[in-house]
């Protein structure tokens, strides 16, 4: 990657959680937390990154700057939480590629024990409230 990419402004991010699952085995996951995607705002555009099983859908939306896409997603029935974006040089750990892993890499999260959308949600909300213990793996399904 060129140095141009590393100098870009860090976007504001939100993670969107969904209870919908097209793959049968995903139905074992906690209802409401079977898939996740990312909303990004760079100050000029709204961008969605939706890591699906067969491809990653990336969309730059033609929306007014004052449009509140996270609130629109909440109003549409999704669970949405704001997420910090970390930019570091340390490589991400090796793991299975999933929607959760894709979102973690977009956000720069390097926690090895976050595998499910529910675990990711608990991690992100614990950053805000610090109500979960460090060793909590949140395996609830």
C-alpha cells in the first residue's frame, strides 16, 4: 500500500447487527446477532461494508451529509452501536474469515476470542460502559 492510504482521515464507524441468516447453521447464534456489517462516514460520504459468505458488498451512498444513516438503520430494526477505529501497525491474528473477522479488521480490533456477532457487540458496548469483565467470552447463543 502506498503512503497515501495511511494518511487518510480515520472515519467514524458504526457496527450494524442483524438477526437474519441465510445460512442454516447461523441460526444457532443468538437471535438479533447472526450477522454484522459496518457503516463508515468520512465526513463526506456514507459507506457500508457488508461481508457476506460469498462476497463483500461495499456501497458508497448518495445521501445528504446530514442524513443520519445509523438512526435510519435502528428505525429499520437493526441493532447499531458506534465503534472506535484503531489504526496500528501490528498484524491481525490468523483466524477463519467471517463477517465478525471482517468487521474486526476494518475497526482494527485484534482480540482473538471474539468469534460471534454477540461477542463483538458485548466487546463494543463494554468499551462504552466497562460493565463486562476482561475474561468474559460471552458464548451465549
